[in-house]
């Protein structure tokens, strides 16, 4: 066992120091070579660093590292092997001696332990080549995302601390297929110390969390989803990181990854903000993003808390953080270039900053999609209200279409909406248990028929009433109750209608594919609109009032028979209409609502209907 050194070719690190490297994980970290492991870490201001681990009995004199003039420390340790634990013992610039995890570690010990683990990422189980070749951004395809927290989706034993990927893989695929989910979005899988952060306060940006299985088990999980025709999106946190002493913070005794000024470095979550102006930090984060796409075959990344990067301290009044915006433009451009424009890049951005989904070469930030948090907030705010007062807030439902075409939006009912006393989606609805579900059924028709891609957090599809708790499984027992089971079937049917009819997804961001029929019926709390497809048009009618309206007239775009393909009042959805045989309504040559034809239908209270007509 010995420490050894080589002189690294500076050309290999040129892109890293220029902030353009998306493969830095091939340089830094712990890499198996021959009869040992080569370690490299960037820490320009450290006085000395040693690798300590199981291979040298944690002796800081056994494997000393050597620094080059650019601040890269390196050594080769003969006898170190796969699955050995290790840390960097850092003699910091400020005089302190600290044991640090490897920023580029591929695996880590299960918390509360903090050592990094040497990990061989080679995997011969991939069978998803065809999937990778045909995957795309989904602009003109159905995108119906199932957001999930791996650890609390389904537990066979509630006393089990952590479920494993292989335990849920089969059931998850079956569930997604039934609901016509096209993608699973997993909450962060980077290593993190505090369960209650849900993964949003990371330590290991290249280290898959040890909670749910090994690296290879995660690869098997992703591959199985791909084999089933389901894409995988991962939440990624490029804005801030946890301050725990063993991790990235003050790594070499100086603010290496964070801002130097405390007012800029400290985030609202008690974490440290990445200094996105530093080229080495940019290479670190861009490489981490690429790592999950390259090594784990994920199909997209949902970037967390982007508004906190766009604006200093996340506040518009503090001005735009130009360095952070430049970083996002560069990252998105390089990731698209690397993966032939096939991967999804999604921004969780609550601001009204323009051009988030405009290509970076055209001056935008370069994301493909942005969460429409305005739509989510307005819609849920409207449905919380007593129906008597909804007429004063009619615009909460109609306003989204006034700005919808400014970005490519995803409509999200995410985990953020079912925690911290906010109540679950169903429980947010006004009224009694029965009224809540009736309105939730109409709400979901609105969501799936509204332009934009879809995202729902696990539990939404069964009408979960208890807020999400990361330590507990979804309340699957609710499906023993007719109301919840019926709601599940409605969500399945809506997923089928959405994914099988191009009116609801093709050219989703083309204004010609959507048209209001009546957006102004304030007195009755009803809304109606048209979705246009290549072969069929669809008329959607919603009533958010306690009153049913018989013989209501609605303008329609063409002659023919309008077939009712879904009514939330059908008894199979636990409504009051026993006969759910699809009804056909003949359009009459009478102009209504600026349309040349008209249909007359009965509209149930708290109900929604979808009609189709062939062109």
C-alpha cells in the first residue's frame, strides 16, 4: 500500500477551469485503476490533504496527496478497492483539520455515517438502447408525469425504515401503466443527510443515496422503467447545498463552492448558495447534471428553486443575478449539445422572469419547460372558496390562458402543495366530503384538458386526505372506499383520453389549438372551451357551482354529432348519473359564443364533461 502521483495533462482540465466541463467526474473522485484507486480533489487553498480509509486503517500519513499549481490534489493508493470507505483529511487554509467527504464520490455511507465509498459504476444490465435512441423532449407528445418520493410510495411494512428500488419496481410500473403516466419524476436521489429535507439539501451530487439500494440497483430500476416505456426525470438542486461540516461548505478553509459574502452565501433554507459565477463551481454542477443523464440514463432533470438563482436572494427587488443566469444558459446549452437535444430540462421557477424556456442561443435561459405555479395557485385558490363568492374570482380560472403562450408550461400539483398544513388536493376543495370529491373530479378534467403538460404527486390520484409524510406510505387502503376508488378510475380514464388524443398534447403551445367557448359566465360559475386535434375536436364544459343547469347552450366549431366521452357525474366515478352510456348530441346550425353551431346539454353541479366530434 502506498501513495503515488502522476502529472495530469493540463489540457484535460482546461474545460474545468473555463467552466465548460460536463465530464469532470471522469477526472475527480475515486477511480479504479489496475491494482488500486486514483484519487483527485480540487482544493486550491488547502495546506495538505491525505486520503484516509479502510485501505490504510484511516492513517493520515499513509496516503498523502500532492497538489499541482492549479489546486488539484492527487494520489494513487495501491490495494484500495471497490466498496472501500474513505474521506479526505484536509489541513485547511484557516488552520483547521477537517475530514471531508469526496465532492465527486459515486457512493456514500448511510446516514448518520458520512464516509464516501469507492464504487465501480460499470454496469452490463442496460437493455434500453432503443429507448435512449427514440426519447425526446415531448413537445408534441403526451407528457403525464408522476412525481414520487421513492422512500414513501409504498411500504409493505410501515416499520421498514427504507424501501428498496427492487421492492417497488414492479408495482410502480403497473401503477404508471394503468394511469397512463408517461414519466416518473423522482425527488432528489443525490446523497443527503436529513430525511426531512426530502433530498433537497444535498451533500453528494454524484452519489446516489444509499437509502434505497446500490448504484446498480438504481440502474436496474431506471432500465426497468424504460423497458416499460416510462421515462425517468430526476429532481436536481443546482442552487444551494447543505452546510454540514463534512461536506462542501468551506471545503479547503475558504468559500470554495459558496459565495464569499455571507449575505450572498446564506439561503432562506439555512443552506449555502452555490457561487454560480465561479467557473469551477459551474463545471462541478454541470458535470453533476450530466452525470445522472450519462451514467444513470435519466431522461430529464427538474431544476429546483430556479427563481432563487435568477434573482439575488430569490427576490426580484434585489435584481437579476447575471452570473447565475449565464450559468443556466451555458448548462442547458451544453447538456442539449451532449445529448442531441433529446433530454428534458425543466425549471421550477415561481417568478415572472421572461424567456425561461426560450433557447439559450436566442437569449433565453434554455429550459424546455417551466412549472406553471401561477395556474396552480390561482386554480386552487378559486376552488377553496365558497361557490357563492367564486363569481368575484372568475379570472382565477381564465387568467392562465392570457399568459400561457409566453413559455412552455407544465401544470403541477406537486409535493409542495400537500405538506406544511396546506391540505391535500382533494381536501383543499370547499364543502363536505362529497362536495370535495365532486369538485376534485371537475378540477382534474380541467387540468387534463387545459393546454400544458401534466404533473401529479403520488397520492393525488387516489384522493389522499392526509398530508404527505416522508416517513409513511401513501394511504393505499383508501381504495377500499368507493369514493377514492372511483376517483382513481377517473384519473385513469383522464390519462387515457389525454394520451390517446392529439388534441390534448400535439402543438400544445400553438394558440390555434385552444379556444374559449364561454370564458365570461360569471353568474353561473361555468367555463367551456375547445381543444382542436388533427382528426377530432373536443368540447370541455365545467360547472363550479352548486347549481345544475339544464338545457344549457354552448357554441361549437362544426356540425355533426358530439359524443359525450366523459362525465364526472357518472356513477362509476361515484356521481349521481346511473346511466353512463355515452350520449350523442346533434349540433344545431345556430350561432352561439362566436361559433357557427350550438349544442344543448344538461350540466351537473360541480360537474365537468368532455365531448368529442370527428372533423
